[in-house]
């Protein structure tokens, strides 16, 4: 199983996941041309993609989907409730490529388990399993729940939102109060602080690789997210580099993860 994040954050989110039998994208929030360019970095072409699975309707998760699907005849999978928001934003995608899931589903040898996550529109996180491992993607969630934890625990690799530093967000002069409240709210985005608490639970149940994702450009930095979360884990006796490896997903691809 290979996992390659093409882009992360408000500029666009897209993650490539490959098994021996299938190649998919979870979200495609960058342009089709840019998606293809970044896939080419690892020797994958647009035609190779078997499906795009969508988390939710926000543009930073589906900007490239319509053009990509038309160009490469790619099926798009989304939950029925997510389709309600996605459908009006598509004009080029063939109806036959609009696939609905409602619960666990399979694409080739990949078993995909959606879990609903609290956001300001209907939104899902995913656990993707093959015989080679278990990977989870969790971004765009205002808070974590026991149900989410039960779904993702035991994943070797987790892309976990670390959207903002609460102090930077509070002190921001760029964001109006209403937007700050939305981001920090129960249906907004996960802070570094909350991300660290969830990361601790994941590490205690076997996760060995966490990639901090969907960082705010305005209210976080890669260094701050990494340092804050590593330190908070360290205070609980979890040593970054020994008990867990922590990376940060950026707006450009950083590295490829291989699970055997
Ligand atoms: Zn987003
Ligand atoms: Zn969103």
C-alpha cells in the first residue's frame, strides 16, 4: 500500500492511495492539471486512477473533480447526503460516474469505511484497509468522538487535522469574529491542542505514523504544529521518533508512505 498526499490545507486537499489492485484519490481539491502533474511525480497518470472518493462538498476538497472525472472517465464516490451539496457543483461529470455509498464499501481490494465527522456540512473521514495495512484520513472536523476513534484505531498511518493554534486564531486580526467562532466551533476544524489529545489515543492503540494535515496558512505553521504536538505527546511519555513518527502534510507533496 502506498499513500501520497498531493496537497493539504485550504489551497486544496488530495490524497493518493494505491494497493496492488487499485489506485484512488480521496478528494481532489487542486486543479485537474495540477493533480496530474503531481501524480506524475510518482509515475502515476490520470488514466490510472480508478476512483475519486469525496469527503464533502467544500471547494478545497473537490475543485479538480469535475474536470478530472470528465477527462479520465473516473467514477466519483460520495455519501448520499454529501451528493446533495456536490451534485450542483458538477456540470461535466457523467451521471454513470456518480456513485453513492452508504456505509462500508469496496473498490477493488480496498475496503473503505466512512465515519461521519462533525463539520459545518455533511462530511466523512475514511479508514482504508487492504491486506497490506490500514490507513485513516481525518480532516475537517470540529471535534473528535468515540465513534471516530473506534473507526480509526489500529491504523498504522493516520492523516490527522491540525488546523490551527488556538492563540494564533484568537489573536488574528485578519479573521472576523464570526469566522474565528466557526473555525474553533464544534463543527469547525481541529486545533493543534485537540489533535495532540487524539494523537495520544491513536499512539496508545498502535498508530506509528501520524501526518498532521489541513494546516491553516494564517493561524498555524508546520513548525508550530509539529513542535506543539510533539511536546504535548512528550509530556505524556510518548517520544516522537521513538514511539511515533510525526510528519506534516504541506501544500505540496512531501513524501510517499509505504505500508507492507
Ligand atoms: Zn477543508
Ligand atoms: Zn470543509
